[in-house]
C-alpha cells in the first residue's frame, strides 16, 4: 500500500477474527509494535486510534478510520503450530504464524520477521485475577474496518486459523480485503501528528547495518557511549504553608513511604504533573 491508501477488511458471513502485520515498505525493520499501540490506545483500540512502530522510530504507520464492530485486541499473540500441538496434540493445524510467514515470503521476509498481530474482530477481556480471556464475538456480516496508510507499507491481514477457541466462535470463515485510494475527507479526518527529536531512523544509529550473520559475537573494540549519561540530579526545596502541609498529610501515601515526607511530596507533585500533561 502507498501512503494515502485505505485497507478495508470486511466480514463476509460475520464473526471472523483477522490478524494483521504491518511493515514499512522501504525499511522492513520498522514494523507495527503492538505493545506501543496498546500503551497509547488501550487493549481494545478502536476508531480514531493509530498503529505505531517500535522505538526508536515510534511513528504512526496506519490510522483506524472506520470500525463498525469495535472488537479489536492487542493482548493475545498470534496462534502457532507449536501451540496447537503442545495444548491439543494437533501436529497439523491452521495457524496465524505460518500463514503470515508464507504471505510475507512473497516479499522476502522470513518466519522470524512475523510480529505480534493487531487482532481485528477479536473480543477479549482481562479477568479480576489478572488472566486474559478470549470471549465469544458477535460481528455482523456487513461489518468492516478501514485503515489509512500514513506511509508506504506492506499490510498483511489473514483469517485467524483458530477454530477450537472462541476467537471466531469455533469456525474458519472468509474475509474480504480491499485496497482503495482515500478521499480528501478521509485524509482530513486523520489528526495531526508532531515529529519529535527522539524519533530516530537507521541513519542515526551507532550500528546502522542489519546483521546477516545469525550467531552473536562480542566486538572487542566496543566502547559504551550510552545516551544522556551520566545521569544528574538537582535538589529542589518546596515550601509548604500550613494548609499545604495539611493536604500533604491527608493525601501522602503512607503505605508506600511511611514518614518520608520528601518521597511522598515528590510522588504527589509528579503524579499531578504527569496527569496534567497527559
């Protein structure tokens, strides 16, 4: 896909999950990062969310323009052949890892290059005990999602190969995939994005070359040059009047800091500052 085109993934009969991988078409090492996307948009990103690449690039790769179903997941990894064999004894079973690897092979990528998927039309939840669960979905047959490419990308959606979990309600169904040019109104709907100095491309890397040798060996000439080191600190005095001291005493997190007023005040001030700048 070229920047400014739309990927539409549509249901055909309904209730089918899809896995999606996304790569920068001109630098495959920049790929969608589910963890960064989850951090910025939650475990269930929906219409209005971006798909982000990993640090140090951390750029928006696609924008979720339309989402009829509102059932997307960033918790669960792609299913694999080993998963089905180890859990159920099926040494031959459809799975997302193998399907992604084969589809990406057309562009010279290997199974190592398949990344954690953005799961379209997948209903999940986090239970009170902290475990994650896939639940039944109810996606209408006319539902679809549309993603605008914000750069030239290789976008690879696949029908999820899991028919023995509730992922797609115990079945494998077709999906329809369409690529089209975005209208001006679609492009105008994408929120503006800022560029940051900390976003780096390979040209700024201390090691810009992609390794071709698989084994790892120490470079005897290596000399560490960690960024922003050494770390320095500055002590700042904060004066509190009687009312401020009373507020500190009322809201200090004594379960964490006990009688350490300095640590408690730092916690409250920074918590307020982060919340006000989020």
